């Protein structure tokens, strides 16, 4: 029973590493879209602040 727990526990770093790799590849692909969204959001907030003043 203890051996199974150790084996299962040792598999976690590999699984987590694989998940991080998938997330990183998705982030790299969509990074320009995310940057554009952030720029538009910040720009609209700045315009709103300028108009309010």
C-alpha cells in the first residue's frame, strides 16, 4: 500500500510539468491576443478618465 502511494506521488511532478507545458504553449500562441486585449482595455480606461476630468 505504501509503495503505491509513493509511486502515485512520484508521478505528480511529471503530470504537473506536462500540464504547465500545455498551458505555456497555449499562452505563447494567444499572447498577442491577450496583449491586444490589455492594451485596448487600458486605453479605454485612460480615455474614460480623461473624459471624466
